[in-house]
């Protein structure tokens, strides 16, 4: 019998393009009714809060590429610590 761990290992062995396609299909297969109905409103409220904070100088912005680079570096460091 195939377990979730077996399937996960097989999926992680796929090329990135195939994993991305599969991830998209899985996400689309989720029952939309089970999602938080208030999520749209909550994200809108959060965007508004952040915008106001930025306008009042309470926060700053930076290039998204820098943020992604830092996140990737942090994940790589975590993986290296585990091994």
C-alpha cells in the first residue's frame, strides 16, 4: 500500500516544472467552500493597514527580489543545519 510519505517522496523527485503543475492542480482541487469565507476581507484589511503604516512612516518597503533572496538563504541555512 502506498503511503503519503511514499507519494511525497515521489513527487519531490519530479522536476520543478512538474511539481509546480501538480501543486497547482492540487490547490485547484480543494473544496472552495471549505476555505475561509472571510479571507478576502481579511487580506483587504491587512493591505489597508500596511498601506496606512507605510504612509505614516511606520514601515518601509524594499524590492521583492531582496526579500525572496533572503528567504531562500534562510531556508538553505536551515536545511544545512539539519544535515
